[in-house]
């Protein structure tokens, strides 16, 4: 803003309406250093006349004391500090930022200007301190003597935008963290030119590049020219419809050997629904493609052998076990060998009197007609399968080779009924494999959980926003309700995260030798209260039950989940039976349960409820599959149990019959040893305060650093902070006293939390370390094998738990 000079036209400078114009006109200025308003210098009148007309918050700080004169918009910004601020000096009016304003006055009265963007300050506008951000512009007001006589300040509050930007950045960082853990490749592109905004490690690996950000796809990957990928991206951006492609050939780096990929292009939309970018996700399937090609080649070789074999046996018409015959253009066999009667029961005359379409299984007629039509234009039929009716009414599967020549089709058909049955068994096994692979992959994806998390984040963000409003209004009593809403939503989000990690088999487990009978006994009352009085609960404990090595809390969650499912299946009441047993699984029994042979114990939950049809039981472990009404189930409970049990080395099996009930059995491997004694309940006491010990906190998320700092400073500790691994390591390599290192596991800057801790212990061998993790980083922190003096705490955690853990580690 340019410096203001006195105007000779500054007469009746307070003309116009407005609260502040009236207040300024009626204020007792004679009691201030400014003196009566009539005696004000023209420069002050000019400045005041300008600011009262402006819709932007502006305040004039006049004279060496910085006497405050402001407009209506600034009075709103000032909150409950208005109207006492009017006529006061700025250092007394805003004592919490007196040092900041003192510097402003010195610079302004010396003729200088200042500008701050998103300046962070703590103000007490409504009786309580609040963190605010503002754009501030300060300029001198030139008096009649040509020297600065005051300072004019334009104040634009940006708190709402800054917080929104930070929330968005935090959410984006969390999404990037999820994407970085995915085994498939991921990229995010923006704009019609498809500019890279994000790529994960897998994307770098498949493309062989490291520099993507800020480049268009055509600049970064020019080798894709002519392969159709550019055109697909343009199509998705323009049309707004996703594209899924499987087995697409990809040639990069000018190599002779192509890669093959399965991928999806998903449009990204803004709040108005406009497409602003494209999400790219997929997997490299080169090895699977090569295996399929090798299999096709082998099949072709086998087909050729069949043809040669049939031709070589041309002289064995009467004794061949294969069906043979010459098929005319009307679909009748003019000749047929004795094998027709041996295999199907039809004599040669009976075969000649029936069209092939009369002998076919009804479901195979249309497909066989299409194949027959192709032979009529000269295309042979190779290994063409269909089902022929036997004379006794049964059907057998026949694989045909048909060679058209001179108006006839010379056919050889082999009975493959037993082979088809074997293939169906194989298909069931392959389906089981695909199901297992799907269970592994779905835990890595985010699209299916976006709705749930958005709802929870709305509860958190909305609750915090209402707290902010109530604090601004001074209505402290109303804030407690919104705190409860935000906390409940956060706890639900944490529970959903644990369920998602469980069914993807990536949650951090704490397995220990466990007595299942003792665990059930401890939960029996809770289960009875949960299912209600209409359901009788019976517990059948096996004598001499073996122990198993599992995470007791996860098993408790699994058992409670099964009990709730059973309750929901018995709306009119019934019986719930919980039974344990020792199991020896031989080769056959283990194979049926997809487990290694050996000793197991079983935990079965049986209800007398509605039961499930086979098509339902085949899908109950699918994530997000539920038979409950909309809004009454996430479809994650059984997926969570499946993931937890599989990670514990066991298996889950379901037995159900409609109208009779369901049994869910958990098979867990035997632990050779005694179960751990139950842990005493932790007393709910406040943590002993610190005694000035120094704690270094390393976390790349500023809100988390700030929260941990506040909690531990209140508890009596001295806190040092660092935003990344290299900065934290520099502090650790200094001579500063550090009693405890608290570090996030996933850190930017080239060093993760474990690497920082290991490097620090090279010079500080007795350094105590607390790792903080928000996801399953077992491999990073040592797969549970931590060195002495190292512990792990998982986000989200209770504030009191953090202070207690710190005290425990420091004293340990």
C-alpha cells in the first residue's frame, strides 16, 4: 500500500453510515494522546475517512503509542476485544503480540513497509487463546511535516483457508503413504496434458525412470507413442468414464521383449464433477502372460499330435476306441465306426438316421452349430468339445477333430468325460487360489473404503469446526458435545483401519502363547450380554486343550464378531454354542482345509439360526460382502477374521444349512509350550510426571509433532523436534543431552525411523527409542525383534498412554 499524505479536501471526513463512524465521532478523544477530534491533523482525518468506508479490515496505529482507530470490518475481526480497542494503544490492546506490534511500529514510523503472508499468531479475541493466520500489510501514514506520523494496517484473516490446506495436505500425505505400500503401480496425472503429480515406487520400477513430477506423460514416456496409451488417457479425460485393460503389451526402453500390464484409468473429479485428472493403477503381469503363451503353444502341439495319431490309425477303423465318421453338409454321419456303439450305445444305422444336433446336449447345440458352420467354409475343428447323448439317456463329453475335404468333414472324437471331471476339480482348486490372491490384493486398495472414511472424516472435521465456533463465541459448555462427536468418529476410523489391515493380513499382531479356554471364560459374560437373554449361550471346553500362539486381543475380537453374527442370524432367539477341541489333521484332512498336516486346536461357534445358502457361504470372506441391511454392516468382520487367522498360521471353515444354522470353525496351530499367564489389568492412573528429561521427537507430520510436544511438555519433559530423518540424525550426533528418541517409522529424507535409531546408537549405545507407527511396518522395525530399550506404539493412541509409555521407557 502506498504511503498516505494529508489531503486538503479532508473535510467532514466521517460522512456516511456505519457503527464505527458513529463510535469514532462520539468517542472521547480528548482523553487520549490524539486530543479532540476537531484538532486532528488532516493526515489522520484523511486516513480515518478512508478506512471507515472500506469493507476490508483496516486499523490505523497513530503516533508513537500506536493509538488504534479502525473500521467495521476490523471490529468483527477483533471479536470481544471490540469496542475497548478503540482509542487504546496497540501494545496494550494486543498484549499477547506486543513484541510483534512493537517491531511493526518501529519499522512503520521509520518509513518502512511490512508484508506477511499467512502469518501465524496466537490471539485472545474471545477470552481464550486461539491460533490464527493472517495476511498483514503495514504502510506509514505521512503527516503534515512530511515524516511518518502513524501506520495503517490491512488485516485479512486466512485461518480457515490455512487449516483447510493443512487438512488437505495431511489427507494427501496419508493417501500417498497408502499408495506407496501397494504392490501394484500407481500414478496421479492432472490436466488435459496428463501432467504427473505423483508416482509410487512400483511405477518407477516398471518404467525405469525416476523423474516424473511436473512432466507430461508424452514428455516422460515418449516410447509409448503408437502403443495406444496416450489415446486411452485422452479418452478417459474427455469422456469421464473409467477404462479397465487386461494383458496390454507395453514396450519401453527400446527393448525386444515387451512387458504386459493389467491397469485401470479412473477419472478424478473436482467438487463440481469436472474431470481434473486421471488415477492410474495396475499390476505387471508379464510372467503370467508368458506362462499362458507357453500353455497355448503346448496345447497346439498336443492338438497336432491328436490329428497325426488319428491319421496314423486310419487302418484301425474297427478297433479304435475313438469315435470316427464322415459328416455330410446336412449334419449326418454317413459312416461311423464300432466305437459309437461301445462309447454311446448307438449302432451304425442309428447314428446314420440321426442328425448330430439330435444327439447333442441342449446347452451345446448353438455352439456346435457355429463350429459346424465354420467347417463348411473350410476351417477345421481342433479339439472341439461337446456332450453327446448316450442311448441310456446319460451324456458323455467328446473332444473332436474335424477336417473338411471335398464336401465332407472327416471326424475323430475322443471320450474325455473323465478328463472333464478332473478339469472341474482343477478349476475349483484354481478358484480357491484366485480367492486367496484376491484376499491378499484387496487389502491394498483404497477405492472401496473412500465412502466410509469420508463419513468418519466429516464427523471429525465437523466436530472440530463446531468446537472452533463455540470457542470463538465463548460458549465453552457446548464444546464438550462436539469433542465427543470428533472422538467417537476418530475411534471408529481407527477400528475400521484395524479391520482393513486385518483382512489384508498386514496388521501388526502381538502373538503370544494363549490358553483359549481361559480366554473364552473371560469373555463369556460379555458375550452373553451382547447376544441378549433370548439366546442361550453354551460353552463346551475340551479337557487338556493345547495352547496356541496368537494375538489374544485379535482372537477376542474375532470371537465377539462371530457371536454378533450368530445373534443376528437368530432374531427370534436360539442357542449359541462355543466349543474347543484338539485336532490331528492327516494329509487328507489338512489338504481339505488348505493347511499343513499336524496338530491344531479348533474354536467353533455354532448357532441355530437361519443358515446360509452355498452361494452365500462361498462369498462370506469377501471384503465388503454382507447379507445385512444397508447401513447395518460393513462386510469387513469375517474378512478381518480370515486375515487374522491366516496370518496366525491357521484357517477358517464354515458349515451352514438354510433353516438349520451355521458353524464357523477357526483352526489354529498347536504351540508346544505353556500359555502365558493373564496380564493384570493396567491401573487407570495418571503417568508420573517427567523431571526435565530431554526427548527428541521426529515426525514429518507437523500436527503430530505439535501434539506430542504439548503433551510431553505439560508432563515435565524438555522437547526437541525434527521433521525428517536427516535433521533428526544431525541433532542426535550433536553434544545435546537426549534421554529418549520418539520417531515415526515412515520418514522422508532417505532415512526411516529404524535407520535413524540404529545410526544414533552408533554414538549413543544406551539411547532409548519409542517407534510410532500408523500401519504395519513390521519389517522396518524388525518384525517384532527389537533391541533392548526399543518399543513400539501404534497410532492412534490415547494421550495418557503416550505419557505413561515415555515414563516407563525412561525409567526402564
